[in-house]
């Protein structure tokens, strides 16, 4: 018998307002054809930029659904691990704001900033806490409000069309595994990073690198508060690293790509996921994509995909699921689990 962790329930939330490619064409000098051909994205959800809506607000909605799905009372949660790059504020972490809104004071709240790989990192951290007996039930959250940080103009087109707002959450709980081939549990996670590429996808300001204040009119005039991306470098590395780290998880567990019932890749670009599937020699029917409807919600894409796949009957108990992500940092990772 092994003590492991399993996903007890999943939930997600998306802002009501949908922005289609045609909507973006009115402000970014682009077109539905241009966006679709390059990314696969048709629409995304954005919060009202004139509202006070924050990342932890979206997270609370997803968490509430995950708790209902898992039949776990919020007071049973012993720890929060929150993955986001779009925090409510510069500090403290969004996990603390979520904790206050959820009404569970006293438990630890951990924020991690691994961007698109954030949820994979968060699951790995929570899994180790449970394996070692430190906690029995942990809330793992991935949430983002990108829309308020995008340059919604022709100059910001290349990045602005990619990102959406949303949140996904799972409740991870302790389980006793007696049959590794049938029981539901997290088999393993595999994490990597290479800071040599940190500036290929980043936001320069606010930051302590700059002389004087961390934010100034001079920095704002240079648009350094908006994301910069070397699209070619990101694409080349993602296409290489996602299949590589997926195979790492499969090999570690003596599994083959054909053994996996469903692949939940990070949703950055449909072309990246199609290339990854081709390299793994798996049919496209086994890859569940949501980027067409939600865009890139960074740390939220994988839990959003999980919840969507459950709702559509694509993810069922007993399935072997491979998750993999690649993102800013550069960071990448994978998790193999049985649902």
C-alpha cells in the first residue's frame, strides 16, 4: 500500500464577457483569419477592465465549484497553493486574498510564479506535502486576469490576441493506493527551468533592476509594463520540451504514449499542441484542447481543461492522464495521473 494524493474534485470559472477575434480586430489591426491561422484561438473571456475584479475573485468562484465537486468542506482544507503571474497586487500573494475571501484563516497560503507551468508546479508541491504526511487536503489553484495587463492596440497585437482570463482549481487529497493500475492518484511530476531564456517572455517593469523607482513615467513611456515575447524562441522550445517532459513522466512510470487515455497540454498555441502530438505519435482525438474558446489562461489552462473535459464526458474515472506545460522562465513540467 502506498500513501499518495488524488484529485478529489475540480472546478473552473470564466468571466461572462466573450471577446471574439472580430472584436479584437476593431482595436488591434488584426483579423479572425490572422489570429486563427497562427494560434487556433477564436475567442477568449475578459473581465470588465473598468471593474475592481481581481485574480483571487475568479479563483474563489473556481474553488467553490471544486469544493462542491469533491464534497469537501472548506474547513477541511489545510493548505492553499496558488499559481498565478497576474497577482491582485504586487504583494502580498493572491493566496492570502483568496484565503480571506474563502474564510479559512490560519492555514498556509503559498503563491508560486511559474507562469504557464504554474499549475504543474503547484500540483507537484501539494503532492509532496501529502505524500510526506504534512497535510491531507490541499487546494491547488491556477488563475489569471490578463486583460488588464495587455496593450490593446496595434502595437500590442502579437501578445494581446493570445491571452484570456479564467480560473481553475482542484482539491488534492490523501489516498491509499492498493492497485497502481486502477486506483486514482498522482503517479509523478517532473519539473524543469532554464533561466537563460527568462527575457524571451517577460514583463520588465515594475522591477528592481531599473534605476531609481521600480516604476516611473519613463518606464511607462517605453511600454515596459506590457508583456514582451520572442514568439519564435517560445515556439521552438515549447515544441521540443513539452513532448520531452511528457516522455520523461511516461518512462519514469514504465508507460508508453499509447497507454495514455487523455492528454491535457497547456493551451498556448494550437500549433504547438499539434506538433507535440505528432512527435509523440498520438491521435489528435486523445488531445483535449480548449484554446479555441478560452485563449491562453496561463496557470489556469490545465485545470480549466480538466473541468471542461469532465463536463463533456471526455475525462472519466480510471483514465490515465498526461499533463504537460511550457512557459515563461523558461519553465516546463509534466504530471501523470490516474483520474
